[in-house]
């Protein structure tokens, strides 16, 4: 498979850097994808799609990789997670929200009993808004990073975030939730 990826790069220096990235991260991102998908074929698809994304954004990848593994490691793992989740989403199966996600507190309701309803509201949002909200609020990506990941302009990412945030706030308020000082 490495030969296929290398054929997509023209510069020998880029091929050497990509080979190093591939050899260093292929097993790690496969493990991440396998953990999320619980399926070897889907995990392999996620790894393949991740490597294609790395090539697509190779200038950024090269800069991060040369700079430090402390920045490259989370970058490639995040791409892998998002890719694996996209694969699951396309087939109609998703994983639960991250446990450390900061959920708004409902008035007079036990949070655990309403968690599924809350997650359902978020998942029920239009994809273009939900995806930007996840990347911004959960993964704390910049609008520039979101734009690059979703292949949209940075200003479009900002606009979708603002509209999605308003939509989410309205949905949560209709369910009896409030922000109690949290930014939604």
C-alpha cells in the first residue's frame, strides 16, 4: 500500500518524509480506527482515507512532522478518529459522545436520565452544523483547521459554527436545558 501512496507524491524528499510518517504511524492509527469501528475492514478503510488526507494536506503534515511529534501525533490521530466516525456515520452507526464532553445541565432533571435525549438532539442537527460544532467545541479546533478538514472556507466554518450554536441553544432550551454560564 505504501507504494500507492508514494506514487501520489512527486518529490523524492516528500516520499522519504511520507515513508517515515507511514512507518511510524500506520500501526497506531490502525489501532485507533479499530477501537472505534470494531471492524478490520472499516479500520483499514479509515487508515487508507487518513493517509490520503495526509497526502492531500502534505505541506501542513510535513511542517507539523518536522516541527515535533507533540503536534503531529494529535493531528493525525484526530484525522483518523474523524475519518473512522465518518465511515460509521455513512452506514448509520455512530459511537457515543466522549465521556469528558462538557454537557449543559438541565433544570430539575437528573443529567444521566436525559443524556440520551441530549445526544439525540445533537445528532439530529443538520450534518454541516453538527460537524463544525463537534470539531470546535469537543476537539477545540481552530476555524482554519475546520475549514481545511471540511474543505470549506474559514469564514464559512465560522458562520456554520455561529448558526449551529444558535440552533443547538434553541434545541436545548426547548428541552429545558440552560447554559448556567457555559458557552453554547
